[in-house]
C-alpha cells in the first residue's frame, strides 16, 4: 500500500507566503484554493491570458522575464505613435 507524504498545513496567508518564498502575493491564484491545485488545474484553460506554474499545490503566475518584457516594449512602440492623441500604457 502506498501512502503519500502529508503536506505542511497552511493555517494563514503568512504561512503560505513563507512556504513559497519571495513570491509577491498578487502572483498567487486564489482558485483553486492554495495547497489544493493539481496538474489538471494547471493545464485547464483560465479566463485570463496568464501563464502559471504549480508550486507545492499552489498556482503561481509566472513572472515576466527579460525576453517577454523586451518583446512587449518592441510591440508597444511599433503599434503606437508619438503623435497619437490617446494616452497609451507604454
């Protein structure tokens, strides 16, 4: 008979943040509940267009890396003009 090792309990949000390390709270998905996420949750489509990774049963939004940030800046500059009267986010 196979038994699974018990995960440490998450009593408070502080416990969760301590367990995950230096991950900002805004990158932690609230659904599924932290500690209960599975690979199926990770692979299921989500309404927002963000990438997630599974860390100790918690879905954590992937941070934007150098490549992604550079691609965003280039795309933003190509699609907006300096003479545009609309305020842009770039």
